């Protein structure tokens, strides 16, 4: 079976949980999480949960584990906490949980991001991987970064990633 055969055999509808990690955003001011949810739903996917959390490792771990343990959720998309500040702890919290890391995700994201923002893309620590057969994707919190990743990487490959992670 080739790439296109695998992609065609992938689920069309994926249930994704969304986590927004931010010390400053509120339910009302968060645009990135709302965009993720809107793009998932407008592309026929199910929202398997949404939560806004502070940059606190214990809270992030607990929420990720809750989504991993959910039989309904197939993927987790996390926005925020991927920068360089001392409070950005998403990558340090999620990376040790991964069974497999999808290095190509971060590489492609930074390549696409370079076209938009130039060399500042080196400060992005966007990443993806698999934990207990669930796809986990960590994105920057900016609205432009979320749109770039969702439209160019995640939505075109989400079903395929889920298929491969659950085999």
C-alpha cells in the first residue's frame, strides 16, 4: 500500500481535543483556540473537548492524560507555551509523554513559517508525536502560526496521522 492508498483509507472524521496554554488569555480573548475549533469543525471533524490552561506543568499533564484516556479522542492539539520564555513549558511537559516524535512536523512548520516571518522561525518549538496511539500536536499560540499549521499541515494530514498512530 502506497502513501495515497494509506491516506485514502484514513478516517475522514477525527475527534480532537484542544488545549490552549496561556497565562494571559481568557475564554473571551483567546482567538487561537477558537480558530482551531472552528477549522476542525468546518472541515468535518469532531471537537473532543476544549480547555484553557495556565502554563503549569501539572495542569497540562493532567489535561493531556485525561484526553489520552478518553476513548472518543483520537488527537490532541495544543496551542501555546512553545516559546522561549521561562513560563513556556508545553514542550518540556509533553515531550517526555510521547512514545514517538514526528520530527517532520516541526521541521515543516518552521520551513513554512520562515516564508512568513523570516529567521524568527528558529524560536518556534512546534512539535508533534504519538502517545498511547493518540496524535499530539503542539503549536505556538499566535493566530498566524495556528492558521499556518492548521491549513497547511494538520487538516491535510490529520486523518492519515490518526490512522498510522492506531495501527
